[in-house]
């Protein structure tokens, strides 16, 4: 299943929009994060070189976590993650 299909399936399951957004940051350890909002889910991933697809693995890992119910998570290099279980569970999930 491609990214578009995964995002569409997550949107149906969660009942809200899933927004993928590339970000640039000065924090070299930042990889990406999932932010669960009341009206949408923001999936941000570090993209230092637009047009290249090295970040695909980061996006997949973030979507994996979202599919497991991790509504708020931040990934850093070196295996360090900060996670908070979703406080709101969608009954449709």
C-alpha cells in the first residue's frame, strides 16, 4: 500500500484529516513527529533536501505509530523518542 492509500485509510479510521508536512529545522537530531489535534492529525518530517526521498522511511515510521494509536510522538536520531498515548480514542478505530 502506498502513502496516499495509507493516509486515506487513516483518515477514514480516525474520522479526521491527516496532513503530511515537510519541515526544515536547525535541530539535527529531529526526525519527525505526529501531533494529534481535535480536527486533524499533523505528520511532520524532516526534509533537508526537497525532491529526494530519503525521508520516506521516517514518514512510514510515523504512520506506523499513528496506526498503532500513538497520537503524539516525536522521533529523534539515536533512537530517542518522546511519546504520549493518544488521550482520545476514536470509537471507529
